C-alpha cells in the first residue's frame, strides 16, 4: 500500500491524498473510451473508474479501441489486471492497468 499526501496550489483544498494498493488484481467489466477519457465499469460492483495505462502508448491504445469497436462510447468487455488508486479529497478512483485482455465486443455476438 502506498499513501501520498501533497499540496497543490491549483486545488481548492490545497491538499491531495492518494491511497494506492499496489497489489495486482483482475477486474472484469466494460472498457469505454470517448472524448479522450478511458472509463472502466466493474461487472461485480458496477462502480466506474477512470483508467490509466502506464505501460502502453496511448495513441496506439486509442487506435486499438477504435479499430475493435469502430466508434467511441461502445462498451468492450475486458479482463483488466491492475490496481486501484483512490484520490480521497475528490473521491475519485483510478484503475491503473498493467495488462488487459479483450473478452467480448458488445453487439458482435462473438
């Protein structure tokens, strides 16, 4: 587990508190990309997380998503391996993805 407390003049509160459990887990759910934002909806909890892919080239990742789904905002069922990072002040959780597998593309029937 990693905890980071830092000040940022740009934020209203002046403080940012991050809690990050770096233990890798598998998450199954839907990856949705649109307008520059990657979102993951967890199948088990139905919670939504922002996503970060530190090991991937983001331009290539967007090209992959659009090649598979053919449009933005089209859910792609995936198994993501990674960990969660929680920003406590803004109540925002981010899934840090180390690896992923595409399981099913909605509407394709395959």
